[in-house]
C-alpha cells in the first residue's frame, strides 16, 4: 500500500500568495488587514440596532404583527427540510 503524504493541500489562493511572496522577495501575508473602524460610528450603529426592533414593533398594529409572524412561520416551515 502506498504511503500518503501527511501534508494538507493548500488552497489555490494561498499557493498564489506564496508564489508572489517568493518571486518578489517579500512577505505579503500581513498585507491584508481589517481597516480601522471609528469607535464613535460603531457605537452609533449599535445604538440604532438596539432600539430598531422595539421601535418597529411599537409602530405596528396587533393585526399587522400577527400577520408578519404568521407569514414568517409559514416561510420557515415551508422549506423542504
């Protein structure tokens, strides 16, 4: 029985990044980083997200809320699981 390699095969993108790094003589692994987020903007977005559902529910009538819930349940259960 032939022996199998214990190395995992790399993704095509990882292989391409390694080839570029070797050919240019640099290390491009740290090149792709997450951009800095403004803490004030993050907090503002969080505040809006926290009150959005409650504010929407208060605006809707009881009948409309029930219809939305009923339609959502139908949609959830209609997917052929």
